[in-house]
């Protein structure tokens, strides 16, 4: 059965990979350079404004485009790119890198190289987005390794996680009980410490999943020299990195320097090497190499044999200095790696060349319910046991191929283990975020009514009601499809959100010595853009901390007040993205004090989930007609 499951998983991964490549080829490779530039996936031509040795010895380039400054573009931080040269005399040359920072006109790129190419000074330069296929390759390799395992810990993990054998647990003579954790958090902590194969921490919104996970990692580090901590996104890894460092652990954040947030930078290999007592020698070598290289660049195209020989000698000297610096840095790197108690990386980042061969007693995977099953196997091939934390009732992993999604690719390993090894998991039950009226529907629908609000939450009183549903039925506020993006927007709901928020401000509900935070969530990018334009500037943005985003943008976050614009309003009862009720669960559980849902009840009520939600809202007196505003 396992063999079949893994063969099926491989087929689904291939479907997903094919779909991503198809989208990329459609959007980029099948278009001319001019067409790609018009679409914003290429800047051409560009100039190099500055070049220096950056963190880790890699080249950092400051570039700018020389025309089409007003042309929108698709570049963003952390994206893989290719810097290329287009010349009539020479073939096209390129080198890859990662975007560190980008504006409308300028971009900072960290190259996957520590030496400049000769063609940097020749021909015309450009930069284009790349399709990153590394994740798919690593997932396929991991799944093949799992399928081939006939003995050892990987074999045992595979059999346990797929329900072919029961999970094993020790019984601790002295079970820890931390006063800083509540009862269900302590039960989860004990489960982690007793697990021989797998433990799950199921953390519904606001229940302190990260706090519990940090304590579990701390206690595990008392018995294991080094543990591996992972998450599917760089943001989640950086959050764990910062919190683990604050807890007093020696954390090493692996990953491309351009993808690490400023908060986690102190824990990167680059920064730890920079703080090493012997690193000054490496810095001196690199400075001398930079200086020599810059002197060599003074010689441009038109120079004689003597100048050419001098340039070659200077570049050879610079390369020798960089090689010696790398060799010395490798010795220091090994010291830093061995000293770390926690290695932190993304699921794919655990195969970083410096740590790819390491094995761990325990791997911790946070946000496991947002990760593809195959991605979770990448770090698990390097460990004896796994602890997964997450909530499969919130955002699922992103799957581009509809066929792969229907085949089961969107079903996570976290959910599978929850079903086949129920004794391996503990659900956290006390939530510290939401007013009870905000919490209760999600608790009943997704968590079997097992969530309860902490006493600190019970004391929160916001205006007359913590929840409002503003029904737009009969107002004529119908959805509109944006032709260019095929995304929906609803201008009537935009106006309602702005009007309601202004009323809260005028009535003084948001006045406080500490600025109130307000989040506005919409399921469609076109509605997000419309809301941002409507709410930008003026008195609203001056009085509150305001953010407008899709559901994905608010995952793991919370705000004092949350507005949700449902957008969809039609006679057909079509609700599109809203049918993914896990996404709506995320939206409904972001608010601390007040939740305002704006939507067309007649359109929503045709779906069983929204029928129950509307009944709940009416039962607590949260229903209002848009005509009342």
C-alpha cells in the first residue's frame, strides 16, 4: 500500500511540476525579450551602478533600468533571477542570483558567484525572472528515498506515518509541567518528549502553538546535541529563529542571505562568521581582492597587450585572494555549525550544501499543515523522529494543478497522520486572541466545540457587539469581473467597509493611547486593490494601523479589528474562492476585539458552511442590513 501511495504521490508531483513549467513558459519563455519586458518579467537594458562583495563573499550588484521607468514589473524580494548579457558579437551569457531589494527603477541582486564575469563590461545587460525548479527536484528525490527505504529509521517513519504500524511512546517517570503553559499545552509538551517516532501539536488560532513548540525544542535540546527546525516559508523560519534565540538557544539560520529577514539576521551563518574572532583576516583578504578587481576594471575594451597582461595579472591575484579567503572561511564555518544547538531552515533549505550530510535525532516542522507531503519528507530523511505543528483546518498548501489537487496533492501529511495515528497528536484548547463571540463558530464547526477562551479574553468588551454581519442583499452591490486579471471586485462593499470604519472612528471606539490595528481581508486581488485605494490616506490611515490583504497575507497574524469583504454577489449563487472554508476559517479568526463581515446573504446562503455561519450570526444578534448604514 505504501509503495502505491508513494508512486501516486510521485505522479501528482510530476503533474504539479508540469503545470508550473507550463505557466512559466506561457508567461515568459514563449515571448520575445520585448514582450517579456512589456509584461514586467524582464528589465532590459540595465546598468550596473555598484558592485561589491556582500555577505558570505557573494557579489552584490546595484542595478537600474535605463528606460521604461513607469512600466509595472513582477520582481520582488527573494525571487530567483538571471543577469544576462545580450551582444551582437558574442552568445548570450548569464549568471543567476536572488533579488534582495527592488523599487520601480532600481534593484539589488545577490549573485550565486563571488567573482564578476568579463561580460559585465561588454554588450547590453538585462535581468529576468526565473522559474525555480529546485523545490520539485528535491521533493522527488526525497519521495524516492522514502519509497526505497527497506530498513532503518526512515523505513520505520514511513510505516508509522502512513499508519502501517503504531507509533511508539516512552513513559516518562518525571513528566514536566511548566507553569508558563496551560493544561493542553503541557499535554502537548509531554507528547513530544515521549514520542519515539512522531508527535503532532495541533494549534487552532490563538492557542499558543509557537509558544508550545519553542518549549518543546528547548527541552529536547537538553538531551540532544543538535536539532533541526523547519517550516515551509522563510517568514515562518525567521519567526522561529528569533524566538528560539530569545529563549537562550544557539540557533543557526541557514539559507540564502537575501531571503533572511533583518530580525533573524544575527543568527545567520554570515553574521556569526563576521563576529568570529578570526574573521577579520578573511575580511582583509576580500577587501584587497575587491580593490584589485576594481583597479583591473579600469581597463576597458580598447587597450594594448601590456594593459591586457596587467589586467590579467591583477584578476589572477584577486582570484587567489578570494580562494584563500574561502578556504579559511570553510574552517571557521565548521566551528559555527558544530556549535549550534538548533539548525533552522526551510524544508528545501535543509539540503543546503553545508548541512546536507548531517543527521539529527529530532526534526521539528512548524506550519506542517501548509506544506506539501513530499516537502515534509525532505527534512525527515535526515532524522530519527519528527514533531509536526500546525492546523489542517486553516490554509492548505498551494497547488497550481487542478488535476493534482483532485488527485490528493493538497492533502497534507499532517492531516494524514492526524487521521491514522490519533494518539500521536494533542490539540491546544485555550485561545488567548478572540472575544468568545468571534471564536465560537470556528470552534463548533472546525474544532468540535473544544476551544474555550482564556479569562483575559473574556474581559474584552468592544462597543455593543464583537461581531457584525452587514447584509448587502437587495442593495444592487453586485460583483464585477476585472477583464485583465479575471479577478472579482465589488465597489459597493468597498464603500460599506470605508463607511463603517469611519463610523467607528467618529464614535470614538478606536481611540486609545495605543493605536488600534485594523485588518481588511478580501478573497480577490482586485478587491484588495480597490480597498487599498479607497482607504489610503486621509483620516483613517492616520488614526489606525491599517493593512489590506488577501487571506494568505494575514495567516498567523491578528488585529484588533478585522473586516472581511466577501465580494461575491450574483443570482447564480456562485461563491468561487469562498468555497474553500479553511481559508474563511483563517479570516474569521484574525480579530481580537471586533469582526465585521460584509457580504450578500442571498448569494452565500446556498453553501452549507455559510448557511450555518449566517444562522450563528443571527443567533448572537450580529445581523444588520446594509440599509441601516
